[in-house]
């Protein structure tokens, strides 16, 4: 019998609890200060490999019902494929010679600001490193070539942390980090989270930053937030009333001007009494925090019908 193996791994979504965008760097990226947490909402990556006469790589993307998903990008450009190619040279020859059949079961909405593609890529890197045996520094260098959010998910895996404070372009650990049990403590006081995304609305990171730059140029000093990520971490640690947590996202006024459908979701969640409402990354999904899912579920269903919106309940990871 030919040697084979199968791995199944979870790829969590992320939520920016704080996202402040600074100057544009010489490399074209913006400096950011962000706090991100992983969520229980996740995709599933299944890697099947078998010795064969010819090595190859095949990727299938399916929804939870097992139906194929038509990707906006060719599969060759999918971050999972790119992550595999980054790791391939470091695999032992007997693994390189295998045929890889990879299945990605998607639950995280695309172009939603939830980091689904980046999480998928990080999971592929970490899975293949069981054979590559690369040090953490090499994994993070690969992550930087794939994207800043990939680095976040790799750091979560390396440090076994669910909440991190990042600077640089979102790929450098800030000097002060939450304690090792921070996420566990937060999950006990953190309300349940509903993620809502209009079906026909997607926001690419590139266009979101273009809109943000245009908005800042128009409003000059009006787009200015004086809070800090460290202030939020302190509030989360010591303030029981989550409505008083100074969460922040620079892209929220961008949605107000350029993507009305997303801003309307934010306004509706506030009207429904969510103590916290936060744009997910650079959009187009929105997170609403509620203390009792059962009491609000019916109102949410009426306000956000399933034929027009994706509605998913989740929680912070621990």
C-alpha cells in the first residue's frame, strides 16, 4: 500500500477590536496599531496526500453543504495554493513526491474583513511545517510574503494566544501584549457576537485603503482618534461594562461615505440595543455584541432576512 496521510485543521476568523491606520510607509503599506482576536467561527482545511507516480496539488473550495464555491480568484492565486508553494521547497523529498488533494470548507464570508483567506493560508503553513520543521522566524518570514493577516494567525499558533496587539503593517508584535490567559478571562465577560454581511457587498482591502486616504485628505484633521490600543486592553481587563470599552476602527467613517449598505447594518444593530457594534477589519461585515442571543434572534431575523444577509453567531476564541 502506498504511504498516505490526512490532516484536518480549523481556520478561525478574526476580529479587529481596535484598528488605527497611520502613515503610508516607503514599501507602500500603511502603519497600523491593531488589536485582533480570533473567533470560534472557522473554515476547515482538509489535506490528503498520497504517494503517486506524479506529484501534483489540487484545491477544492466547498460551502458547508458540500457544494463547490466559485472563487473570485483562480485557484492558482488562492492563498492556500500560494502558502503550499511557499512551503513546498522545505518539505522532505518523499513528501514533495506526493499527490496533494486539499479541500477547503468555507464558512467565513469573503471580502468581509474577517481574515478567512489569511487564516486558511496560515493553517496550511502550520500543517506542512509538521514535515518541514522550520523555526518560528522562518514561518513568520513566509507569512510576511503572503500578507500581514497571515502573520497574525501564525503568531496565534506559535504563541498559543487568541488576542494580540500588532503594529508595523500589522505583522509586528507590540511591546506590551495581553497576558497568556487574557482571552479566557475575556470570553467569560464578552457578550455573544453576531456577524452580519449584506450578500451583494464586498470590500477589497486595496479599495478600502484608497477610500480611507481620500477621506483623510478631504477631512484633514477631522479623521483623528486620540485613543490607543493599550487603553482598550486596560479597559477590557478592568471594565465589566463592555459598552464602555473604547473599541475603534478607522474604516467606519469610510463605510458611512462609500458603502451605505454596511453603515446601515451598523446603525440597525445599534438601534437593536447592541452594547458594542464594530466594523470587521476594512469591511464589509459588521459585528454586533449582544448579552442574550435568544432575546434578539427574532428581531435580527426580521431586520436582516436570510435572502439578503449572511447572519452568523460566534464568540471569542479562548
